[in-house]
């Protein structure tokens, strides 16, 4: 479930809200003049998995750049 806040509240509490999203995974939607304009979500990123994927891509394209 998402929390809905105003853009003013976002400006006042950005760092606390970012920590809340990071620790709880709760999404925050931001409203301006009654319209939702942005959603803040946690990014689930595993650096080890990203590195493995990059190595696989580099192996595939490595030969294409040799002279």
C-alpha cells in the first residue's frame, strides 16, 4: 500500500521519507495541486548479481571490439 503526501511534505522530510522507503519498502506517492506526480520506491539491487550480468555481457561483446 502506498502513502500519499504533498510535495511540500516531501520537501520538508525528504531524508526521513527516503529512509522510511528504504527500510520498510513502503511506496510513497507525491501530490502537487491534487494530482499525483511521482512515486518513490525502494530499488532492490544486488551488486554481486549486477556484476555477474555485466561480466556475461562483456564476454559476449568482447570479441566484437578486437582489431
